[in-house]
């Protein structure tokens, strides 16, 4: 029987200032902070990091900068292990951000700049000005990243990357739009067809080769991040088709997860019932209070999403967000326990409920993120105990 | 043709520059002060204003300080729940803004709305006059907030109008002459067959008309031919339509028109000639012969700053050409 309430992170963890500012002058406070966290997480490489951080950024070689990035990944792996998570990754430390890290592996995309998502969060938009595909170098980048994490942990490793629908939604589809305008479609119709062409192009020629390569390298689960999934509810069939294209050829037994957040999830039905994914990680806490639990405070869209899977009799794993990533207030283990037990009731099978934050914790400082993750682990344990496990 | 060009107008919010974004993120992570972010946003606003030096009927700083269309109102007016750990940064759940990847914080109205809580002024830069403030239209406001006080949308709209009217002297003193109410919920609801007919537009605009503002309502995402009748009999001065969604052959308007023509779905900057040609084509197709304004379809917040600024500059050139042709 599967462990109930297995704990996992969604993806991103804030990049520490010493990881962000690789070119900056040596800063004593940054070194102290790095050493304190290194000690707390028992990172063996902290002595090496001290030497690297005590050197002026402008005098660091490319290899030394890369080593700082690598050690930042090790720090996050140890952080997640320290918090008691069942699945870990690198907190996306080697990456710039979720659009750019994939876009720069694709010759047909050039970046246009940032626009606001919410609060102080921004996302990069790009311009698709050619046919979309990924070359071997791009695939290897993701495989190398996965192998690095695998080498540094005994825990299960869950690599994640941005999905085709989100990549296209955050892009100007100029190349495909022009192709469709040339076919005689009117501007709005050409835009819609261009989106469809680009989404499927991404799924078939970028994401699927990366997914298959990761599985070949030993990944037992892969997660595709689709925060834009519900942007246009009339495209839910397109979204589902794209997801299935991404997972095509993945052997049975390999976990296929999708993360979505802050979305009106139920609009994806009935089409999503045909999706080959077996796990969803969704936001569950966005609407709730951190100080106490009430069932009606659960994100209503998440509630309906779970009901929809029940209605269509699709027994997926449900990773429920039990941590609000937009607040410094730390949820208690008891509140997390209640959220998980409530989710178990909704899903109808505790072994199919997993615990995660609503979204990536990059929005929170490490002081807060670590406390939240530790409490998530404790809350999950309390929930298991409540079920007699 | 009897149509008469009134000038351009910058409907909606504009993106922030790379510098401002950097400072905003650093402030979030505790490595910069909020004031540094705001100072940089103010520089962006100045650059956006500079691009509107000629050809604009009303000018705007792009409302770059606004974290979303509701936040300043929810943070200043009485009637909104204040919660979260970061003051006005954390009011309400993160919620998708229609079919975009931009999100807003859903405010919670738990008391009667009034201007007693404060003024919107801190969120609107001082302008030399002919200033434009973009605000949520009452229908959109009603549809997108969480309610636990008002039962009737008409009461909500009346109190919202009263709060704005009470703020009017301050807004005027700060250089604001035009209030443009953005109403994307109408188009979104029409497209999903969920539009709720609410008969309070006339009262809302009538009470604000007394304050002496030029009043406009803009229907982004909507087929203007379907949305426009909602306000046709109100005292609003002009009505905005989203050109990419509007069937101009069916559009009939007694009001002045605002054409939301600059398209945020394209990164390419529309040339001034393209804009003037398209504007004339739209108006001719509608058989329109009244006064008209020209601007973006309200979604320049979806376009990175540099491209957005170039689009505003091209709009200014188009406006000059239209003025010269008068």
C-alpha cells in the first residue's frame, strides 16, 4: 500500500542572494548566512562554498561560478531532506526562471521581456519566430540537471519543467500566426490556430523528447508545470491533447504529474478525463486562513476539481497545496493535518493524497520556507497517525 | 465623413521596466526598500507620460504603481477586509485575470464602501492636467470581488460612486479630468453566456457626472456591438470597444467612441499608418460619424515595457496624423 500524504515540493525555492549575485563583491553577511544554513542542513560542501564566496565575484572563473550554482542545488536538496520530504529536486537553483530555462534551449524562440504575473512576481515572455524543436544539447541540459540531483540524494527525485500550453501562452506566436494569416484566416482565427499549432509543436518536438530522455536516465516520475492551463477554457481539449503528447511513449509505472495553480480547474473537464497523467499537484490553500481550518475555506476550484475526477471515475493521485506560498504566516502542523484529512475525505482514498505547497516556494525567504516545509512534514505525520497509520 | 478625432488615450495599465522589476523583486526578498521600487516605477510613469506629449486627449502614467486594478481601492477605501502579513500586498486570494497569465487579489467587501478610509491619490501621480484614471467599472467590480456585506449590486454601485465622488476634489486637484471605467467582465460573461443584466449603470454614471469628470466606460474582450447598449442611455460621455473582438458592421452608437485598437496580443509595434487606416476602416464599417478617441485594447500590461512604450509612441504619431487630417 502506498504511503498516505507523501510530501513533496512543487518546484522552485528562492535562490539565495549569493547564488543570484555571482558577479558581486565578497559580502560577509552572505557568507555568514550561507555558512549558517550549511550547518543547519549539514551540507558537506559548505567549506568549499565559503572559499568561493570569499572571492571577489569579478575574479571568479566560469567554473567557480558554476560550482556555486551546483552547491546551491545541494543546499536545497539538503533543505528538502531536512524537512522530511519524500520526493526532492533542486529548487530550480540552476535555472533562471520557468519560461527562460526552457526557451533558451529552443532555437525558434527569442525573449521579449518580463511582464507582471502578480504582486512582485513576473514572467518572461518570448517571441516564437521559427519552427519549434529542441536539439540534443537542450535535452542533455535537463538530463544532466536530473543526474546531478540523483547523485546527491537517496530520496526519490522528481524533475519538473514548464509545459507546452504555458510556454505558448506566455509567448507571442508570431511565426505560426503569420503562417495562418497567409492561409487566409482572419486575425483572431489566425491567432487561435497559431496557438494550437505552437502548443502541439512544443509537446511533440520539445517536451516529449525531454520527458523520454529523463525516463531513460532513471526518472521514476516527471512533473510538467502548467500554471496557464485554464487561461482559455475553450482550449481544454488542446491542453489535454498536448499533455498526452508530452507523455507519449512513457512506460507504464512511471509517474506522470501535472502541476497547476490559481486556476479555475473544473473548466478542463470533461476533456481532462482523457488525460494520461496520473497525478495532479494543485493549489488548495489560496483562499484559506493560516490560523485555523474550516472546510469551506478550501479553494472552491480545487474542491470542484477533485469532485470532477470522482464524477468521471478517474482515480488520480492528488497533491494538495497545504501551504500558502503568499504569506509569511507559518501554518501549524495541526492546520496542515486538518487540510490533508479533509482532502482525503474528498478524494475518498488517503493513499492517493499527497502534501505539497500551493506552488513553488520561491516567493518566501528561506527562514519562512523551511519552517513551512518542516510543518508540512509534521502535519502529514499527524494526519497519518489520525488514520492509524 | 463627419467623424471627428478627439485624441488618443492610454486605457489600462502598462508594464514596468526591467529596473523597476528588479527592484520590486529585491524588495519582495528583503534586499531593497519598497521606496526604491516606487521611485523606479515613478520614472517609468514619467517616460510613459513623455511619450504622450502630443496627440492625447487625456494622459496617464500607465498606473505602473498599481499591483492590480482593485488593490489601491481595496487598500484605501473603507469597506474592504484588510488581512495578510504584508499590508496591502496581501489582500485576498490570487485569482486569474480573465484569459491572461496576470492575476489579481480578490478583495473581500465586508462593510459599507466609503472614501473615509483614505484617498486614491498616493496611487496616482500628480499630473499637469487632462489626466486619466482607469478604474474598475461597477459591473466588473461586483463580479470579481467577494461579498459578505452587499446583497444588491445597485447598493454596491451607489456606494462605490459616492466614494469616488467624495474623492473627486482631490483627484481634480491632482490633475485628473477623466475617469475611464474598465469593464472586462461584460465581454467575458457575454462569451460564456453568463452576462447578468443589471440596471444600475445609468444611476452610477449620473451621480458621478455631477462631479464634472469626463466619463468613459471601456469593454475589453467584448464584441462592442453587444456591450454598448448596456450604457447607451446612461450619462457616460464615451464608450470604448475592443477592436479585435468587435463586429463593427453591427455597431451602432450615439455616444462618442474610444477605439481599443493597439493590440497587446502582438509584440510587433503597429505603424502609425496602420493604426490610422484601421481606425478609419472600423468607423466606416460601423457607419459612425461622431467623435472618437484611439488607444490600446487595455492590455498593455501583457506587453513588456520597451515594446509597450514603443506602441504608445506609435499611437502618439497616429494621433498627430489624425489631428492633422482634421
